C-alpha cells in the first residue's frame, strides 16, 4: 500500500542521493534547527493536502531546497562576489530540485507507481529566514493508486 510513509521515504531517498544536498528534513520547517551551518544545503519536505478519489490519491507536497548565503566571504578583486555566490546557490539548488522531481516524472519512482506531472514551477527565494538562505521552492502533486481499505 502506498501511503504517507512511502511518499516521504521516496522523496527523502531522492534528496539523499543528490550531490547538492547534505540534509533531508520533513514536516514543519519551523521545527528544523536552521542555525546549524553543517546541515546545508538542505532539502525540506512538507505534506500539504491529499485528495482522495475511488482509485487515486493525489498528495500535494511542498519542496524546498536551500543553502546558506555567506556574506562574510569576500573577494577584493570582484565587487559582485556576493551576487555570484547567490547565483551559485540558485544554480546548484535548482539542479537538486529538478533531479529529485525528475525521479518521479521519468525515473525510478514513476516505475514504483508514484507519478508527478512533467510540468511544475520552481520559485527562487533569497534572504529568507534569520540566517539568510537562498534556494528554490516547488509544489508538486504525487499521484498514487488508492489502495486504502474502504472498511
């Protein structure tokens, strides 16, 4: 039976396999200790809703990939270093989220019956949270067969 555990485990597995992710978390983002510098880059999963029909369950999932912006690093020869650092974070974290979702649109997770539409939107963010994170957020819908018992 595909259920909440399967969805979270599959997403975590894909995040842990990404070379651009150090830590995978799930649940309420406010419960994650974002002050620890060693956890970044971070992939966070939040289940939002589940739409249930007779033969399908559609889980709406919010995904966030983020890295710590390091404004203390400077290059005296390049006044735009800070922007390049943010661009680097946005580049690598977009690769991370696309790789994770692609496993559901075309890869191994689709073969397991977990499907995501091939078109989805990723929204960048910069200067988020107290310790200044940059990265991407996306909402996807993971479709699974409804195998829950009607009893």
